[in-house]
C-alpha cells in the first residue's frame, strides 16, 4: 500500500501469480474488457516465444472517494516460466494481496504446488509476511477434462485458510468474483494495519462499490451482490 497524504492518494497493489499458462493474463484481459474505458489504464502485455507474459500486465483502475482521496487499484501479473523468477520477485514487491491462479486439472497439481512454494519464498525475499499478505486461490480451467471435482475443491478449501474460487477465465467465469474477493481480503488486511476507514474516511463498502461501479458485472455472481446495494 502506498498512502500519500500530501497528494491525497492511496494505491492498492494486487498481483496475479501462478504457473505459466494457468490463466493470469486471461484474467486481466477479461477484467480490462469489462472495465469502463474512462477509469482503466492501458493494458500492457509483452508476449514471448516461451510465455505469454515476459514482464507484467498493468491495469490501473482509478476513482476518487467522497473524502477527496484518489484511489488507484493496480493489477499486475507475473511471468509463469521458471526462468523468470527474478522478474516474479520484483513484481511481487509491495503487494497488498495475491490472486494465485492454478490449473484445476489433477495433472497440474505438482506444478501448482511448486509455484505455491515459489510464492512463499518470494514473499519472504521481499520482506512480506506470507501469514499477513492475503491470498485468494482461483482454480481455473474448470471446463477441461481431468479438472478437480467440486468435492475435491471443497477438500482443498478445508485444508487452508485461503478463499477458493472456481473459474473458466477464457469465458469470464469466476474472473470478477476472484477480483472482488482478493480486493476484499486485501482491504481488510490494510484496514487492520492502517485503520483506513478512520484515517482517510474510506470504508470497505465504499471501496468495493466504487471499484465495481465502473465494471460490467452482468451475468456474474456480483450482479446479485451490487443489485441489492451491499457487499457480502
């Protein structure tokens, strides 16, 4: 989190992490497509022969609060290929929350586990406490053969503390739900550490409502959430 009282500006950073080709870039592309052009930045993508993203994608979302603070939500992805670990470590610096994008196929479990361990290691390298930086796990590619069943995902959910969301990112399924959840847990972590609702007059409800006021949530679970004017 970057909080600049002089410029009345708050920046929240979310990083999408996970194995190569798990769907990190697809998630950001889908979010970008559904975000109003007036508040979204340019989506930057560098594709290479061995991975879809060499450095990172950057998606800033901007809004101003009723209290006069400008809020920037910055979304990054990391490159998934093993050889780009140094870049992953750099992109992870200062993360307020992480969306871990996993391939839900059973055969992908070893690679998912390896990148989960890599995430923990790179957090420590950046002086981030893995116990304090909130992580949301998205099990992507739920439409493919050999994908974990709902029961298997529920077992995984019981074993850890991280929220788990199923997704078919290429169809947009679960994408906004993942973003909403990681922003929610990130906000709660920041609130516990910095008391933002008191210090800058921005509540969790206003934060989430303002972000998603500029996002097309039609056809998603969030449509029900925001149609009743509240948050879970």
